[in-house]
C-alpha cells in the first residue's frame, strides 16, 4: 500500500521530472564546455575549430535548460538507447591520436568547421524544440528542416567524418560505422514514432528526404 510520502514523491516527479533532468544535463554540459575551453586556452590551441565547438556547445547547453517539455515520449527503452548511443558517440573520439600527414588533418578541420557551423544553424532552427531522446515537442519546418528531415543528425555524421579523418584508426572507424548506423536507425525510429502526429505526417509529405536532398 502506497504511503502519503510515496504518492507525493511520485506526483512531484511527474510534475518536475523533466525540469530536474534538464537541470542535471545543463550542469554537466556547462561544466564540460567550460573545462574543455579552459584546456584549449591553456594549451594555446583555441582556434577556429575550438571556438566553433565552444559556441555550439554553449547554445546546446542553453537549449537543454530552456527547451519545451515534450508532449509525448517514446517509452521503448531499446529505441532510446539507440538515440543515446548516437548522441554520445562523439565522446569516443576524445584522446585518439592524430593522423599523419598534416594535409589530412587540414582537410579534417575544414569538414569539422563546416559541420559545426551547420550544427549551430540546426540548433537555432530547432530552438526550444531541441531534444536528446525520441519525443514529440512540435514540428519544425523552417531553415534546414525545410530541406531535409534530419539536418542535425546529418551534421553530426559529417562531424564524425571529419573526426575520423583526423584520428584514423581501427577504433575510430568502428565508432564512425556504429554512430552512423545509430543515427540512421534513430531517424527511422523517430519518424515512426512522430508519424502518430498528423502535423508530422504532413511534414513528411512536404519534405521528402531524410539526410541528403535528392538522394536520401
């Protein structure tokens, strides 16, 4: 039999659970961004790439705390694990050795910079509808979302192409393959979940392609 305290705690979590989770993510993302920026500045390597990473991370961190509560969320644990693997996979590149020759690294920097800029644009396009898990907040169709359905996942894959190029080894190639597979599969899972909403079905009719306009 549930006690009064248990009922109160359950109601509190239902009412404030998203806010508490967002606050936890905000503290972690903000702390990591500040720490990583400090490391780059102290090492004298705070260049264009690092600035773009920092700006994008700060915008993402702000959206985590400012985002709208979801209206519905996918309760399938497997689907959400796929979403989390895709989102967190970039951390696996941290600490990996750089590839030689330097020309490959220069090409990688260009790819990463483009990916970060496009990623920043998608964050502004999403605004308070940004999410990490598979959930419905509202349909966005402006900006890059008017071109393809999943521009953020596309820019994340592009970022991992750049990171794999500059940190080329068996481990990073494996991470890239797993990450890309998870992003593509997540997009399919997300569309299946979101298509329960009439407005998203209408959006899918309007925007035909998922990642690359005219191809996929």
